[in-house]
């Protein structure tokens, strides 16, 4: 079984527990920051939507949202929670062109091995309209491998910059570090990034 399948199996097996731990987390500061960079009725792709928390937020703010996740169980939960059909899809299957004003990849593409990340970001860039943006986030550090049943690629400013250098047509607009917003996890640091299509 490969790294992706093991990670998907973790989410399928722990979907209810994962949802309980994330769906009610107040992420409004980041969600609003992203929305403020987009047109009022933005077309958004929630790229690895998990429980559907962020999809629901964007829908309630008048956006046109599509949501995908690799876990069949999370797709069911997120579909029920958001009221829209969440598509089961893997990141590398993204093939849309010039479709979205924004792609929200919150704590999602951190499950992609570092050697595959440039290719995924290239697909995301192609799916954006001109001047569109990506928000993404990674655990801060240099670890790559399995942790708590899932594959993670952690990032620092330098390691992410090296990956982004391989991708044409997109550039880093902002980056900043935050503490985890979940209860008892404040010591965990996250690298947050806004990328913009040139």
C-alpha cells in the first residue's frame, strides 16, 4: 500500500473523529482574509475539504464553491454538512483550466510528497483564472514521512520557495507563521501562503 492509500485509509477510518475535531474550529480570520482578496461571487475550489467547514463558510458568503476530497467517508460527511455534492478526487486528478478565482488548500496538500508538490501546484495554477489566488498551509518544519497514521510534508520558507521556483506562472504574494488554532495545539506552528497567478 502506497503513502497516499495509507493516508486516505486513515481519513476513511477516522472520518467521524476528524470531523469532530475540526468542523467547529473558528477559522474565520483566515477565511475572511482569503475572501477579501476575491470578487464578491468568487468561484472557489476547496481542495481537500475534509469536514466541509470552510466550504460551508464560503457558501454562506455567496461564493460559488466546488469541493473535493480523497476520502470517500469525508466526502459523505462534507456533502451532508454543506448541502452540496462533494466530489471524491485525488489532487493529481485536477484538470480544470482557468476556472477558479481562488483555490483553498488548507492543511491539505501537506499530504503530498515533496517531489510531487511542484506538479500539483502547477495543476492548481492552471485551474486558476488570471490573477487568481491559492491559499495553502503546511506544518512548519523539515519533517517528511508518516506521523499519526498519515503522510506529511512539512515546510519552511526556504523549502517551499525551492518548490515554487519549479512552477511557472505563479508567485508568492505573502507568507506568515501562525500557531495551531485547535485547543491544546498552540505549540504547533504553521506556514501559511498566498500565491497569485501571474
